[in-house]
C-alpha cells in the first residue's frame, strides 16, 4: 500500500462522511438546516475536488514509477 492509496481512501471517506452529515442536516430542517446544509455541501464539493486530484496524482505516480 502506497501513501496515495491511504490518502485516496481518506479523501473518499471524508467525502462520504460530509455527504452523510449534509443529508442529515437537510432532513432535520429548521434553523439547523439553514445554517449548516449549504456549508456542508460546499465542503463536500471541495473534498471531492481534492479526492479527484489525489486520484489523478496516484494514477500518474503508478504509471510513471510502477509502484
């Protein structure tokens, strides 16, 4: 297992957890949803971008160095 494998797994887990909290805040509704759901969904988009960058970097690393 390389460092990229661990980072990619951590990034995907972070996206899944953030998505879960965002969906929970939408279902909960009220003031909680108004103050948290939009922030959580923006955080999810940022984490997804990080995960995609890590996936691309990991694929490049493996194709270049074959590890």
